[in-house]
C-alpha cells in the first residue's frame, strides 16, 4: 500500500496500455497516482474516468506542475507516446517520443526517481539483426517507420547518459492486445478489427502476403496480452520501490511472449470467442505500408527471465478468448 504523501506518475493514462496500468495499480492498492495525458479526447474518457487517482495533469503541463507542486514522486511509469506507425511526420514523433521522454528521464535522474518507460519492438525494423534486447545492437538497428525511429533514438540517447535514474528500464513492447483499445481506430489490434468485421459482415479480412516465403495470413508476430504486460511492469515497479531491483539489471528489455503466432491464428481465435466458425478473406495490403511491414517478430525473453521474472505468459487462445468474451462482447472496459 502506498504512503499518503508518496505518488506514482503514469503518463499515457487515458490510452490503451496506460489505462490498463491504472486499473492494475488500483487493484494493487495504489491510488495516489498522478495521471498524465491529453484528457480532452472524449473517446478515451471511459478508459480512465472510473479509476482512482490523486491528480490528472495535462501532458504539456506536467513538468511545470511538478516544479510548482513539488510532490514526493516514488516512481515514474512513462507509457505516453505517439504510437501511430502510419504517421510519417517525424517532427511529431520527435516531440512526443524523444523530447518529452528526455524531460521525463532528466526529471527522474535529478530527483532520484525510478523510471519505467515504453520502447517498442518497432525498433527492430525487419529483424535483420534478430530480436535480442542486447544493448550492443541498438545503434545499428534500422526501424521501418518514423515511430520506430523515434523509439530507437530515445533508447540510444538513454544508453549514452551518465546521469540516470537510480533504477530504470525501457520495455520493447511487441504486439499488445486487450481491452481499452477501442479509440485507436486503424491502429487497434487485429482482434478488435476482427470482432467488428465479424459482427458487421460475418467475415474477417486479413492482408495477403506480398512475400513468397509467407502464405497469406501466416505473417507472424509476437502477440502479448495487455494483462501480462502490465503484470511485468508491476513486478518491476514493486522491486524498484522495495529497493531490491539490481542496478546491474537497468536497461532495455523485450516484452513479448517469445512465441510468434500467425494472424490467421489470431482471427480464428476471435471467431472461437464469438462461438462462430472461421470465415477469413484475404485482401491486398495498402501500398503505403507494404514496404514497411514486419512479416516476423519474436521476442527473445531470456533477459527478463534472467532478471527474475518467472510468471508464465497467457497463450494466444486464452488471451483472445478472455478479451472477446469478457470485454468486447459485453462492451466492458478494464
């Protein structure tokens, strides 16, 4: 339980992963939360308005607010970002994903606050160098879009710093799915799109493969259920707050399951969650993403395991079933 005069900052709190993080923290007894986001986005309101928190601060006001209020911050969970992989104006990504993250890092370094921030598997590009969260490869990675570039630029910047938070981790999220993503529209998971397509048309459309080594629908990704992802963050947070996190373990970590699965499997599991037989049609991939599309991702999870995380990850079938039956079908939020 949190002391009354101590606070945890969570950025991106109105978004998909951030709002799920809030619910997890509430369930663990954390209510002295300073939540940060652009709270003017109405379609995100149901993600966060029922959560328990101490203060809601607009994203661009955060550091001025902290300077004015001087609250006692015990941890900073930085999940806020521009995550649209189809946004090609790099200046937007630079501002939100690099410059803002530098401000968060510098605040934590100067105030001795542990930092957990969201990086991305998009940093790995086409996977030419594999999917190992080894610091030695970060400088040579070649992301396929401005979003991935921005995430990798901040990772590179963080690794080069001499002044740093006492404990810190950057988590390379792979393909995250789960409740509270309704507002993401085009960028929502294939499960969310599949659920809506099935209800509207009785079928799911998946992208054809434009590579001869992958069959249509058998492009492979490492899909991780959001409940598993926030459990990992919770485990790290607990260790950092207790002072049991080893500084030698500071750094970048993959956050997937270590098991790549096909989009066909994902769609089939969605049909099963609706108690229907699969009906899948393949369509051409939009040309604007065709040459920037990852056909395979699979996280090497050895580093997280060696750091001490032992809990199993939810199988694709079980995660999709929980998401579809208990959230999408019921119109529920987490």
